[in-house]
C-alpha cells in the first residue's frame, strides 16, 4: 500500500471497537490534541523573548494573539465539515501542516513572516478545537462522557504544560525563542506519523446515534445500517442554531476568561508584577496546568459516578470566583514561589471542575437535538468561544496598557469574575439533572421501555 493512500474509508470502523481499541483511539486523539495545542502555546511561553527579538510592545503582542484567534473564529466553522467528511483526516493532516509551520516559524527573520505563520497555526487550531472533542464524543458513551472529556481536556491543558515545562527546562540551555519552536515542530511531526498509521474513527452509521453504555454496542451496530446518514446531516446550521446551544456556548466562553489569561499572559504577568524570571514564571505556570489536568480527570470520574453535571458546573464557577478574589489581594504584596504555586494550583482545580462537566453536558445537549451533528454543534461553540477570545483580547488591550501596573491587571481579573457570574444562569439551559436519584429514575424508566431520553433540560 502506498503510505499516503489512507483514505477516510480506510480509517472508518464498521464495527464498534473493543474497550482496549476504544481507549487506544481516544489516547491518540488526546495526544494529537496535546501536540497541536503545544505548538500553538509556544508563543506565550517565550513572549518576553519574542517581544525583545522583534522590538514589539505588549500591545503588539496582544494583537498577534487577537489575530490568531480571529482566524480561529472562521476555521472553527470548517471543523463542522467533519460531520460529513469524517474526523481523522482533518486531525492527521492538521498535525502535518502545524508541524511544518512550527519549524518554519523558527526560521522567520522578519515580524511579518512570523505573524503569517502564527496565523496558520491559529487557523488549524480552530479546526482541531472542533474535531477532536467530536471524535472523543464518538468513542465515549454517555455514562463515561465526563471522564472522556476530562482526558480530552488534557489536550489543550497538556499543550500548555508542554510549552511551559519545555521552556522552563531548555531556555536556560539554548537561550533563544527559536529553539522552542524547533522542539515543538519536531515532536509534532513524530506524532503526525503515528496518527497517520493508527488513528481511526467510527463509520457515520455508528457515530450518528446516542449510546449510553458500551453494553449497547450490538444494538448500535444493528441500527447503523438503517441510519439515513445523508438525511441526518441536512441543514446542519438550521438544526444547531438553537438558543440553548448559543447561550451555553456563550456562557462557557465567559467562564473561561481566566483560562485565556492563563494561556496568553500568566508568564508575562508573573515576570512583570512579581519579578520572577521567564524560566521560573514558566515553571510556576506548568504547575497550574499539571494540577488542572489531574483535576479534570478526577472530576470527570466523579461526575460519571454520580451521573450529574450541573452541580459541578455551579461549584466550579463559585470556587473560581473566590480564588480570583484571593489572587487579586496579592497584587502589591510580597509573594514567593511557594504561595504563588498554591494560588495557581487552586485555579487549576476550580477551572477544571466547571469546564469538564460543561463539556459533557454540552455534547449531551447536542445529541438530544441530533447526534449526527456533534461537530456542527461543537463548531458553533468553537466560533463563539474564539469570538469572545477576540473581544476579550481587545478589552485587555484597553485595560492593561502597562504590564508593570498591578492595578491594571487587577481590573482585568475583575472582568474575569464578571464572566464567571454571567456563566451561572446558562447552566440551566443544558441537558441534565441536578440529583443522582433523578438520573437513576430515568434509567429505570428507560430499561422498562417507558422513557428513551435520559437527559432533559
């Protein structure tokens, strides 16, 4: 076989995989996501060095972040095509493009070239933000959905961990921002080769159904041949542009304002306000991401065991508000690395609690509307999220004009608190129950044939 002849058909699984195979495909999707985000997050990890290298201001750097997310608004819509075209090829060849582009960035001799290649990464990342969670959803029945989404969260978070950890360990050796792009690009191309040969996806008939547990796989396979695949994906945006999905996507985008700040500005914030070195700042931020990854998996497991999402979404929002208030109180106060690590760890936990359970609830809400259009529903969320990132970046430009001014940073943290407060009402529009007993009653009705849908608004 020609090594470049793997088509969508050859990647498509006509039978639901065994549990071991299913976990393998989920792991590949997560690894691919980690690397794609790692390549995108190299820039924040070396931001101070890039600013000096190209003699640009914090405002210009922020405009780079803005432009990258702006192209992501558009590219997220392209991710919806995976409902028709399949998921795996978009991921595989996204890895190839970003790997090459990341290495090319290290060779950029002018700011214009650097910017254009950064926009390429932003475009592909916008697609992957849609496709990878859709693929994870395909391989995760509802009663294991939160844990699967917890592992998916390892992708963007793990990408940040890689970027900050590698920078922390190697910047002192190589001393240049270019070295970080070379390392990331090489790793990306290695993962591309692995995914090219081994990544698979469910056939449309299998993935276009709601599956509650793996015990239903025989029934799912039996129904697959009778699914009207073409009919199910007709008028996708007409089906997905529903108020409950729009409000929920807007809510989580506001909830994640602090996350955006962590990705783009935490190393800069720690080095500017608390005078940590760039390497030490990246080391502290890597603690935030590691804790966030662990918390995401733990809360996913707990949510699946208790069979509810909404209580954890509410808990995550309230807890993050409290931690942010404490975070603001440290501005202007002597703060050592140990205490800062505690604050960043708390952020890692609280943000994960709300986000992972929201991911599970949102995908279940999309399924309740049409399980054949999961990627389109995720594209809606991805576009709204990227738009909010763009708007918040513009707002950040007006608020933080001087990176050495702690009060300007404090004002932005208050904006993040406002976003968390606005998120809370949107919890009520997604599918799901508040109490475990309600879910168990619904399961019992379903088993008796009296109730099909387990999730209700």
